[in-house]
């Protein structure tokens, strides 16, 4: 039956993505200035440098503190997405933030799939790549 056919796109390792900034997102802390009404969140640009459509999703080690919006999506080749990253206020020096990580995972989307993110792409046999920020 047709569902046993191995999807060719997902059997190929995903190509590269580019993130801007490349390795680190910096938040200026502490946020205790009551006169600041607009916190400018850092934005992260993700670009699909590969020749195939990819699905991508973010994971964070500390969901309470770190927010990523949107947290998942689909990018055509050479397309990019702008992600807003937010960090909740925390007691500076009293909480360990050294291990806070944001990881982006990506995988090739199945041939013919709609351009709509599906969590299942990451749960099957397709190859998934990761990059830590």
C-alpha cells in the first residue's frame, strides 16, 4: 500500500540553514526600569539555505523564561522567517541562566506536503538536524 513508500525528500539529510545572529541571542538585563514601556525583543532571522522545503521548530530548555514566536513553521528554499524571542524578567544573579538554550530543529518536508507545519515530520524516520543558540 502507498503508505509504505519511503518519502524521498525525508530520506535525504536536510541541507543547511542560516541564523542571524549566528550563535547567541543577547538580552540586556535587568529589566527593572519602570520607565521602559517598550522592550525591544531581539529578533532572529532563519533562512533556508538548502534546495528543499523544510519544516522547522524551536525548543527551549526553559519554557517559563524563554519564548519564541512563531515556534515552528515551513520555509521554501532561500525563504526566511523572522522570529521574535522573548525573555521573561528574572532575579538577576539568583537564577542560573547559563544553561538556557534555544534549539532549532529542521527536517525536509515530504514531497507534495502542504506548506503547513506538522509535528509528525519530526517523529517519523526522517532525518532531523539541530542547531543550538
